[in-house]
C-alpha cells in the first residue's frame, strides 16, 4: 500500500514552527560572545578559559540524547516536542538572569552549565520537530528557516553590548565586576527567548505518533536502514576503550602534560564504561537502547560524523579565542579591565553579529543553492568559504575589514546549522527522529570537548601563545570538513 506524503506547509506555517529558534539563538549568542569576557573579568587566565567552556559541550553530550529518547516517547495534549521547548525556555531564562550577576568565577562557570543544559533541552526537540512536520522535499527549507532565525537572533544579541554602550550604558566596571552593557543584554535576551518559544508553542500543532507512522517518509530507504557497526563484540570494545583511556592518562601523567588533556583520556574511558553498562542493563532500559541506536547508525550519519567533527572544532576555536585575538592584535590590550580590551570585546560582538547577519542572508540562498548543486556540494562550498574567512582574520590589519571575513564565516554557519540535518533527517525513521538527532549531537560536542581540553595546551606549546593562530587552525579544520562532505552518501544514491 502506498503511503501518502506529508502535506506541504505554507511559508507562514514553517515560519511559526521555526520562530522559537530566534529566542534559542538569542541566548546562545549571548553565551558565545560574552562567556569568555565574563570569565576573564572574574579572574580567569586566558589559557584556563577553554576549561571553563567545557560545560557547554559536556552538557550537550549528556542532555540531548536523553531528551531525544524521551521526546520520541512523549505524547500529551501539548504535543510531542513542545513540552520540552517550554521547560527548556523557563530554565534558560532564569540562567540568563543569573549569569552576568555571578559574584565569583566558579558561580559563573556553574551557571554556564545550567544555561547550556537548558538551551539543549529546548534546542534538541526543535531539530526533530522539523523532521516530524515537513516532508523530505521541504526539510532543506525548514532547516534553512531555522538558520535564518538563528542569524537574526544572534545579530541582535551579539550587537546588544555595543549598542548599549553607544546609548550611554556603562561599558566598564570595577575589577571583578561585569559591565552594565553585558548585564542588560542578558536581561533582554531572557525576555526574547521566552517570548519566541511561546510563539512557536502556541501557534503550531504536531502530528501524533500514529499519524507520523502513516506517512511515506516514516521509514528511510532500504539502504539507509540501521546496521550494527563492524568490529569487535561490545565487551571487547569496552575493554579496548578503557585501555586507551588508561594509556592516555598514564602518558599525560608521565610527561607532566596539561591537566585539561585528561579530558581526552576521560572521554575514551567513559565510552568504554558506557558500552559495558549497556550490556549489563535490560534491553528495554533507556541507556541500553541509546547505545544500541548509536552502534546501529545509518550510513549517512556515520560519514556525517567526520564532517561535524571538523566543523565544530573550528567553531569552538572561534568562539573561545576571537575576543582575545582581536582585542590583543587589533586593539593592543590583553587586560580585561582596560578600556581598549572592552572596546575590542565589543567589536567582537559586532563581528559575531555580522556573521550571523550574513548567515541569515545565506539561509535565503541555501535552498536555491541546493537545487542547483545538491546538498553535499552546497555544504562543501559554504564550509570552504568559512575556512577562508577564519584564515583571513590572521592577515587583515584593519579591524573594520574583519567584517569581510565574517561573510565566509556566516555562510559556513548557516550551512552547518541546516544541510547536515537535512541529510540526516532523510536517512532515519520517523519513530526515532528525536533520538538520532540527539545522538547526532555527539559529533558536535565531542570535537568541542577535544577543543576545550587541547586548545590551551596547543596555544602554549605549538602556537606561540598567539590566539590568532588558533583561528587559522580553525580555518584549516573547515577545509578538511569540506573534503569529508564528499564521502557522505545522499539518499538518492542509496535508494
């Protein structure tokens, strides 16, 4: 029996279902542009900042698969994904109000954990929401619309401290105090985030699980069906990863390496323990099912993992080190209490706002680009534009011209937030859209954890202590990601 295709949604229906991402990105952009500034203001040395940022990827690693698993199994009068939108929105709002008022560095770091976890509670179901609501032919448009709102939200959020400074709000404060420009920006962000997510929750409906199962895209093409990863049996894999983790820890200790490198050893050992725990639990247990789904990924997801790894390593390097690089290189100060440093930090807010503005423009161009070049070649072109943008930050002298660098970064950002999800959603069953979107987040947060643990060591040891060299490394990583895209099979090739 031929199943019907999902109905084609109108422009405004897609607009409403994606509008909540405006608020999510408002909070996310405030975090990205100002967390390093807050940490340094509260006394964190520059090479310790990546370790404080570890909260962001680690919470995503833990939260998104669990939320994806639960949301796949949720159905209430409020729907399947929307209850998670609201819970995450309320928690994120509270964290945004607290973070700029943190009295100590450790309270700020702890609040970042809460903030990022809460953002992930709302964000993960939004990715699955597009896959649920749209037919495959409309998914690139849906994810591009999310990228558009991400861009618009981030523009305003990134510019807020700069704008507030120009209307007379104090941009400097005493030692250990966050400037009013940053505090008021976080207050505005809290209101925008809650309002935007409420708009989506109250203006959209969801298909019930039984309805989703009746559509033509409920199951992926046969060649995309899940199959277990080849290799040793689970117990042998568990032992192998535990040995790798222990070996790395011993090597780091014997060489008196950077303590943050122990995160890499911990990741390996944690995966070994995860495999072992999943074998000891009943097959119906959440953890056992999550691990089984991870080990049985469809082919497209396995190869997209490498694309995501190199893409997000580059982005995390940019988010951590752009403030220090631009303030030190172009504004001549590395002192967070100085007027020059804060002027440079505000300009970074402008740059981050600019790349999000270019991302919003790119989101409008991505659907026709996909029709012309296909999903893979469009993503490759955009990633390489981003690589050129990051590398150019190291060679441009005039800080005003750094806006040109942000054109490439913006196109890469819009593409990273849309095209991998379009490729993925076409290859997974509707009943597991949430869990696979959550597991896909592994390949976003693992490179961020590696960046957080290794970049400080690399900066001191190999990159001459110049954060601008970290940005050039990020550009090279985007070029590698582009090459990896060509290994990703398309649904049409596997059909």
